[in-house]
């Protein structure tokens, strides 16, 4: 249940980032066919780079989590507690990563 909620939060953050990218391409009140200036290009590139970096880190964390789940199936009671603690720490790290991405995107929008 927690994993499903965490995955939903990650997908929501990614969709929000993608939505802000789309909104940044054609802001309301301005012509959509206005050419992108050189000053705007690096910001868009930075956003894409940040989102790709986040995606790679998220995929790594999900793979680690799946490995821990597989270990949990055959673990003794003593090892189960250690694995569950690792999973909790991994979830916390993933939330921090999502928060960092949101903060970075917010800063880039304000430029």
C-alpha cells in the first residue's frame, strides 16, 4: 500500500514537472509562435536535464527496493527487521529526491 502511494507521488511529481514544461513553452497571453531566445534555451535544457537525472536516480532506487523485496521473501525474522529499515530509509531518500526536484524546478521557473 505504501509503495503504491509512493509510486503515485512520484508519477504526480513527474507529471507536474512535465506540465510546467509544457506551460513554459507557450505562456498564456503571448503568441505561441514566438521564437525561443538563446537566453531561454539553457533553462529548458536544465529542466530536461534535471528531470532525466531524477528519472535515472528513481529507477535505481526502485531497482534497489525490488531487490530488498525479493530478499524479504526468504529472510529470517532478524534479517526482515534490517531489510524493512533499509526500505524505510530508501523511501525517505526517494521523498527527499522528489522534494529536491520540485524545489529545483520552482527555482528555474522563477528565473
